C-alpha cells in the first residue's frame, strides 16, 4: 500500500500536527474540520511551527509544506484517513461511517484515538481489516512515537503498511493490541490521576509534585503539567474509557480533575489547569 494522498479529519492540536508531519514527508494532505475557521487556525499554527524548525536548521521549506495541505469541505477520497477528532466514541464512529462511504475500497481508515478500542470503530465500517489505530503523541512534530494498534480484524498487510508509513514520517512505530487505553494511556493515566489525588489530599503543591517526578523519575515533564498539555477534559475522557472498558474502579477520574473540567479549567488550551498559562 502507498499513501500519497492523506485525509486528516480534525484540525485541532493533534490533527494540525499530523497534517504538518505528513505534508513534510512530501505527501498531499486534505485537512477537514466541521468547526468553521479550524483549518485556517491550524494552517497558521503549522506555518509558525515550520518556520521555527527551519530557523533551527531543519531541512524544509515552510511554503512548500503548507502548499501540500489543502482545506477539505467534507470527508473526501484519499488513500488513507487519519481521524483526530474529540475523544468520544459516538463522534468517531460517525466519522468512520462517512469515511467508509467516501473513501475508495482499498483505502485505510486510521484513528488517532488515545484510548477507544479500534474494533468499536471498525464495527461501523465494511472494511474492518483496513481499520487501525495510529496514535501520535503531542506535540506531533517533536514526539517520535506512534502507537500502532491492531484491531481484532485488522490485517497484517494493513499493520505493515502503517508501520512503514510511520517510519517514512520519521517516527518510531510500536505495535499494541486492542485494549482500552492500549499501552501508553493504560500506564500514563493512572500516574496523572494519582498525582491529581495527591494534590487534592494536600500531600504537596503542584510545583513540588512535578519537580519530584521530573528529578526523581527522570521525566522531562511532571504529571500535572503533562495533564495540562494533554487537556484535562481529554484525561477525564480517557480515564472513563479505561474504567468502563476494563471494569476497574482504579481508573475513576480524581474529583479534582472533574472539578477543573466542570469549571472550564482544561489546561493549556484554556489558559489554566493545574497551572496558569499566559
């Protein structure tokens, strides 16, 4: 399989980053988002990102990369779709139903979901063998990992093609089987949740919790700052998928996480989460 024309559905932080990486590889990208102005904002962010990389010596032409990204009014034919919409199974299933009808029979449908089982998305299509998880990490242009998730009916050919694509994008693919949260968030989210509970119980202040994680565990970022980067609403959504999918109350979101989300303190994207951002 060759993926020369890639449709990215969702032009938020992740979708915009995926579009940038794919276009930087020389491929044509169709970028679609149902929210008015989202694609334009993503392209503006992408240009700034590319200019920063070029200023640091990256071998790329920002103008040439941007020219390879086209705004798509709707889900349009492509060799590959990478879905990067909100972490809600109903919303994602709707995208997969429409993509299954719009994309050619041989096209692959991939999801950037960080927790939702791939088989639940494949079930609404007529091509479950060509549905796969392609979980990028934030910020996409900088993070090397792509978690490649094989659904129950994903073919070996599809897995091999997506693994090869990830390598061509300059990423390191790591394969996982289809369980809620896969590998990354099954490990990460309890860590973030426990840090939130420690803060809630007054064990330490946010700065101290993150300093202990960074210096004690040699992590580049503390769990609370990382949760702010991911988005606290996304963290709650992932924890709920883990709790329900695995039937384990250990994954119940911390009360403080829910409190922040209810108050609109979602992290970096809202200007405040566990920390404040200018």
